[in-house]
C-alpha cells in the first residue's frame, strides 16, 4: 500500500526570519542561529553568534523557536534543517525559516528526518534558484511534498530511527574521548621536561627533511585521472573524494617533486599545521597550499608527523606564520626553521608504536561510525519514503466489568 503525500504547507506553519542582522555581543544566553550553524540535522555551535536580550525579543516577534520546531536554511546552502533543541533561547539569523509542525498531523522528529532524505533533498534542489549560491523562496518551501503515513506510524518510524541516532551519538562520543586521550598522551610524550631529561636533541626541521610545495597554478581538472590533493583532503582526512588531473599534467609535475609512501603532507595556506602521514601507495599530485615533507635517512617520518602535531611545534609554526596575509600562510623556509626535538631512532620507533595504537582505536571507531550512518541512511530511505511500512498495533481497550 502506497503512502499518502501532502505538502509541507498543509502540515506546518512556515515562519520567515527578520530580514536584517541581529546585534551581536561576545556572550549571552541568547543565540543567533545562522545558515552556517545548521548542518547534517544538527546545530553546529562552532562560530555561533550571541545577541542581547532586547535583540532576542525583537528577533522573535514573529515566533519564539521552541522544542519541536524545525530550523530550515533558505540559502548557502538551501535545504539544511534541524530540530530546535530543548531549553535553548535562540532566534533566527537571515535566510532562515522556522517550520512549526501541526502536532495533530505530523510528528516533528519524523518530519525532521524526512527533510534529510535523499529524495527530499533532490526535491528541494529542483525548487532552488541561483547558479553560484542556491536559495529557495518561501513560496517554494511550501510546495515541498512529504510522505504522509498515519501519525502513529510516523511516531514509530521516528522511534526506530532514534535507536540508530543513539548508537551514532555513542560512537561519536567515544571518538571524541579517544582523540582527547591521544592528545593528552602526546602532551606527556613530547613535554619539554621529559625531552630535556632524556637527552633529546634540538634540531631544525630543515636539517632532517626536504620540504617542497605543490603546483602554483590551478590545473585543468578531468573526469578521471590522477588524484589532486589540496588543504581540504588533509583537514577532513578524506582522500577518497578528490578532483583529478590528466596523466600528462601529472608526469610534468612529477619531474619536480613526487609524493611517496612515508611522506608527510602539511597544510600551509589558510589552515596551518594540519598533517597527514601517507601510509599507502600514493600516486597523486598536490596544490601549493600543501607542504610536502620528506624525512632524511635515519629519521622516522612517522615520528616527525606526530611531533609536528605537538603543542610546541604548532606554537613555532604560529610564530612564523604571516598573519597579515589573506589567507594566512607560512613560507617553506620558515617551516624548515622550526625546531624539532629528536630522541634516538629506537625511542622514535617506540613512540610511533605507542601513538599508532591510539590512531588504530580512533580509526576502528570511525569505521564503525561510517557503517552505522550508512545503515541509518538506508533504513531512512525505506521507511521515510513508504517503500517499507511499519505495523502499528492499536492498543486494546477492555470493557469495564459490570
């Protein structure tokens, strides 16, 4: 049996934001949620803005966002959404919309999940305008169609999918804890006192390595070819999704510098000092925004990749970064002038082994998280589009005895 379909306008009240910017303050209990703060079904508190109490009251005249409402972005990009969290006082920034479900018709959690499905995202994309920055008008938001099973079925679907949400949140917290534990371990391993007590030698990074930058011109990309790495690959630690250059362009660049297994890539423009140790058989080129660090013989490249992440080395990078430039950058010579503390090769290898265990734990948890997210996504596509229905058992009401 196919599921009914209704427009979001039949199920919800659509409330537009104020078309002006709220006054910002350094901190307050009143949050301003902008389009950049809504991602992947959640509010991102990174770079969140705050307003005054007067600003909050003025920017919530049309409606006070409350638990069960849905925040929806109209632009940059269009179609990101999330539920309003409990016990937060927030108002909408520009290009935001508040969707208020009619509780007797649609379950808030169900609707929030439906808006995140590939099908709904595609429908939203078809309604957007603009080639450079996608945006969607209020009138078109009201045209978004929603798969509409009965309210009890909506609630059961939301309950089933919440099981995956809880599992995902648990693993995400385990990953965060593991990263904090690794950071604490690195602080112990690389602390100045420990290094001085154990006879570590201070030496310039440029004396231990050869340092190169990537191609200075943006190449012409092709549909298939040789991977081309940039800052985004290192900061996201995702080298699978990439742009490609032709074999001819790659061979020309390869004559100057070649990426090899055991090399280190470090961001040097915009983001400064994020590193990736290349532990796979690499066949790729890279952009000028990255520095390629090749360790000389008798030094562990993997140890250096860990040391570059240490607080001491990051402070050295920060001091040598050109902050007045936009985006900020650090020159290759200044990277080479940064000081590194080196133990003997045996201790380098012991430290690598210790920190590699921490990395393996994080990697295992991240793989588990990816599987959970994929399982949830597959189930969402089935349950929220009506391809797979759930059975709702009505409660049995017993007659009162005479």
